[in-house]
């Protein structure tokens, strides 16, 4: 399973600093974290990037509403997103802000590359614009003359002379990319969606705004009257975080990589950004994994509906690993998933308290005071189940199927419970020590698998077993402790 010296790059989208972190972004962060941890577990050198997107009209207006300078406003919200690292036990290597000087310089260099390739020009235009999406909206995208993602906001009519990117020039090149890379976008349904969108024809899009109307942005090189369109600026973070264009060694070592994004980012990530990369002479991303939304009682979470779940509050009440587990197990990775406190507590009690926590507590109690060492001999049926689980673990994680991977681990936990009932290791017998040893070996394997999903719980199990994670040979020194997951009383 180990892959020595291989480089692996993964990035989330950047959180937009116009409001507090929500559970949907927490989902994206946790999914990306599992992928990063899994590749580290395989022995690869991983660079995991995330950060905050801090330019655009929406942020400028929000700052004015709160009587703050735009930079101070961004500083406040960026710090809140940084706090997710500790709260969700994230292992990212880099947190980029689009207001960082290095990113600003890289974005201006990227602009110049596209301009030198003849892909940037100026023209007058008039559009319907959704400030919520920070995007132009065509009639076919509207529902009752409103943006379906921001139905409470009036569309604005923008009429001015801006710089445009020759998106239309890259239609055939994008279709060729999609043909050559049949798993470029996952899931397949989203890939089909972007292919159909591209086949219908691409229209050049505006990549600047008049500074007098939208002053909060990166200056267009050579034209102080314009700032860059927020989407042009923000997407460049995926390469600027790797040192592009100055640190070519680091950039070439890690690029291209995997991007994790929500389905509302499909067009920007898998089409607009890829065309921009082609224009600048840079390889496309390796793969784009698209996740769905989290709903609450069947409704998409939104501040206007008052059903947004704060991830910090959830972690404070239930713990980090409980939140990670629910989002990874209950939410189908590429589809929308529903959050309710009832579902959350049911999962917690059944899988964590009564499942994992109970198994570890039982086996630790059985091994207490006994001089146990793994013999290398394990029940053949149990051994087969462990191997089968490892195979499923690798296959499902390679395909970003986190829920299926966790499901296979919990099948192994259930099998261990049945093994205990069958062998009755609490009774003295010829096989008592062997049965307990077998269980300890399996639990150690379970803890190893859980490292990527529930890192805190994994570490606690290893400590209870007296195992250092790096140990090549596992010698058990059983330590009694509190239950990993006390049962919730609802």
C-alpha cells in the first residue's frame, strides 16, 4: 500500500468571507481532509490547501453594512474559518487568503499570460448579475426572473465596458480534455452535465469591473480603472499556493492535483478554470470531485430560512469525531444529504457509543491484567474479514466513497461482536487468550483504518491498547479508560 516519494496535491474551494462557516463547507473540508490523510497513510508527500476568497462586490457591501473597512471585515471572517482546523481536526498544510501579496502578484502574472496569448480583450456589455453568486445570469438560468440559488435577491443590471476572457475559443479543447479524461469530474452525472453545457457553446465572460463601482479587488495590470472579476482572481489560488510562477520546482512536483468542490461550483471549477489554465499554458487539474448540499428537514440550509447549522456549536455539543463521522457516513459523498438532530443522535448512539465504543470497552476489559502479546495467529475467518475490509477500504477511498468505506469498517465491528458472543472469552478456557489476542489485533486494524476518518478516536484506541502508532510489532499493554463515546440521552 505504501507509495514512496510520490507527491499528492489536494485543494478545497476557498470559503467566501461574507458570512460565518456553515456545515456545508465543513463537509467539504472534512472530505478533503480524509483524502489527504489517506494519501499520507500510503506514504505519499501531501500538500493540502484551503483558505478564504476575500474580494468582490458582495464582500465590499457586507463590510459597509457593518461599518468596517473591507480588509478588517475580511480579517475577522478569515480568522473564523481558520478556527475550523482545530475544531474539525483538519490536517491542511496551507491556508491561503486572496488578499495575500504573493497571491495578488501571481494573479496579475496569470492575467498577463492570458493577455499575451490573445485571450483578453475589452468591450461594452449589458448583463443581469446576481451579487449572491457574483456571476452573470442568462434567461435560461432564471426561475421566475430570479436566481434559483438566491431567490430573495434582486438581479442587478450591469452595463459598462469591461475586459473579457475568450472562453468561446476553448470549447473544442475542453471537449477534447473531457474525452481524454473520462473520470475528470466525479460523479459521472456532473461530468455529463458539464459536457452538455460545453457542447451548447461557450460565451466569453467578463473578467473585470470598473473600480469606481467595485473597488474591492485586485488591480488589472496596466489599467488602474479596473479591478479583476472575483472568479478570475480566486481560482488562481490553486496554483499560487504552490509557489507559481516563482517556485517552479514545488509547482511542478505537485501540480496537477485534485480539487474538491460543491455542485454549485461545477461550471467555474471544471470549465472556466480549465480554459484559463489552457490560456496560461498550464496543465488542467487532475480530477475534480463534486459534493452535494446539506439540507435540513429537506430544505437547503440558508440564513434566510434560519436553518443554518453552525459547525462549532455542533462540535462543542457532540465532539469533533462525532461530527466528522455523521457527515462522512450519513451524507452520500456526491449527492445532497439531510441533517437533523434526530438522525445525528441516532447515528451517534448506534454506531459510536453502542458500536465502536462498546466493542473497544469490552475487549479492553477482557484484556485487563493479562500479559497479552499478538501471536501472529488469528482465527482464519476473522483474518479473512480483516483483509476483506482493508481491500474495501482502499477501493472505496480511491473512489471517494467515504460512507461505503466506513460501512465496511462497521461491518467488521459487528462481526467482532458476534465473534465475542460465539467464543465467550469472559469464561476461562483453552482458547481464551487466543480469542482475546485475536480481538486486539482486529481492533488495532480498525483503529488504523479510522486514522483518516476519526483521528482523535483512533489515537485514543491505540493509547488504550498501549500501542504507539508507528510500532511495526504490536505489543499490547491494556489501559482502562473512559468510554470513547458515552451514550447520549435524548
